[in-house]
C-alpha cells in the first residue's frame, strides 16, 4: 500500500526524467537510480492497467444490463400491442 503522500508518476515526469552519469568519464547511468525509476513506472502502469480492466468490466456489465432492460421493454411493448389487437 502506498502512503498518502505518494503521487502517481505523470507522463511529463517520464519524458523529463534525466539520470546522473556514473564514473569519471561521465559514461553510463546510476543503476540504482534507473532501477528505482523503472520500478515506479512499472508500479504506476500496473495500477493504471488494473483500473482500466475494472472499468472495462464495469462497462460490459452496464451494457449487458441495458440490453436486458431494452429487451424487456421491447417485449412489454410487443405484448401491449398484441393485447390491444385482440380487443
């Protein structure tokens, strides 16, 4: 669980992220810094994809409920028409 102070990483933060060079010759990146950043990106993406999955599932449930309701309404309407035709 994240602390309340944690803020999800934003796309602009990923685009603007720079890593300190390692070594005297300024070649390479600090592996700990890169690893920590990648862990944060991976975590936030995991949260987003899980939320997206929940949203798709909820959307499908709502669509199914709407289809059932529409079918019921159409059947009731047709029954009313049939009953009126019998009279």
